C-alpha cells in the first residue's frame, strides 16, 4: 500500500497522469470515486470501469482495503491514489461520486471527530472542486438521516428523529450536515448535485470485522460461534444487495439535472433481526446458537425505505431477493475465511 501515490493537502494538479482525458461529449468520462477501496466504492469502481469510463479511486485506507481492487488493478483506465478528503484536492475529472466515510458503527465511533471531519470537510472540499470544474457530484448519504424514526416506512420528506449528542451522532449529524451543504452549493452556486440516502446494504467485499449485522451473523455462523442479537431481535431492517444499490447510484447520476434527490435507495422488504439470523443459520447449515445482548444506545427499532420516488424518477427498484444475495455473500465470506486460515497456517 505504501507504493500508492498520494495527494497532499496542497493543490495536486492533474494526479491522473497516464489516464487519457475524455470529456462528457465522448463515450467515456474521467470519474472520481472517493472511498473507492471500500465495500460500496469498489463495486462502483468496477461498474464504471465496465462501462468504459476512466476511474480515479481516492481512499485514505482507514476502512477501505486495497484487496477490494486487486482484480481491477491491471485495468489501464483505473488509478488508485491515497488521500484523505478532509484535506483539499485539485484534480481534473468530469464527475464525482463521494463515498468517503466509515459507515459501520465500530468504525465511525472509533474516531468520531475524524468521522465528522470526513463527512463535513470532505463534502466541502469536493463541492468546491465540483464548483470550480463545473461538474456534477454525487453524495452517498444514509438512512441514518432518519435516526430512530417515528414514521414508517421512511419517505424522503420525513425530517427524522436524531440524537445530536449520542454515540452515533458523529455519523448521523455529519451526514445531515453534508446534505445541507450539498443543497446550499446547489442553490447558491448552481452545482449539479445528486443525493442518495442509502439503507442497509450487504454483499461480497464487506469486511468480516465491520460490525454490521449481516457480516456479523455470517462470520459467526461459518465459525460455529454464537450468533449475537442485540435486544430481543424484533427490531426490523431492510437489506439491499450491493448490485441493486450500485445500479441505483448509476441511474441517479444519469438522471436529469432537475432531479437532485435526496432519494432513498434500499430494499423495502422488511425483516426482523431474528429472522435474518435464522436465515443465515439455515443457509450456512451452522449449529450456532442465538444469544442476546443489550441493545446499543440509539439503535433504531425500525428501518425500511419508501422507494416510490426512486421507482418513479429513476425507474429503479431492487431485484435480488434476500436469500439469493445472502447465498452470494456467504460464499464470499467462506472463501475469505478459508484463505485467511490457510495464510495463518503457513505463517505458524
């Protein structure tokens, strides 16, 4: 990872040396993806490369992993750069997807001040870049905007029920502030913006230790460990497979300038956490027991997107059933854990 080029806090000029510049009147564009080595970012990079675009992946590798991009590193139209978006950057690109920010509670709570810096200063720096270059910019916002909701399912018109001083506030309020900044730049500087509110998403390339419910359950089941449910398991979530979500990203970015969002992207299918655990046990054939632990502070009781706006404006809705997506995700984690066990055995 030390061999990766870096963009420093000073203006960095054109960091995409060796990449051919194609403007928006051509078949391809030069696209910046921040957080591009993360779970969602790596899938987005792969989709954009498959469409023939040139991709500049920027990541500080706090939670992103270079291994997520290993299968893409030989692509001549991909460049990977280490940079923290809370520092300014000046680069020559045609559009921006901002996915930079830790997204799981253990990660964003580990350094809450840096989480806020990434959300707020990162948004500001990238919006300034979009304004300077006159290009459109996508913001990966979150269903955490709604907090522990009093309205169910959650439409985009709902303002939310968020604790501004709780353990999740660095992420929740950081994303809310970023949304405000995006719309202020749109109104004051006419920057073309696209804001997506992402609901629970799962799939290959999740980290086994990221603390999210799907990865937790699958890893525990594959290892034969107890499956930990916080609370009584009656709290509900909706789970969107990553391929469906990335399709929503691309459709939103291609939508008319008049459609800014925010728009919910997620699967409206609703499951209790206990139902998810039982499905994972059945699909893995595990003998893991379900055990209960106290519910974390500010953990939402219900979470389900109203996706009618995405359906009407983007002609988008998720297609992959939970059972199919879980099967692909389980297969990924099974390979990953097997590989890690072999590496440990070889070094022992």
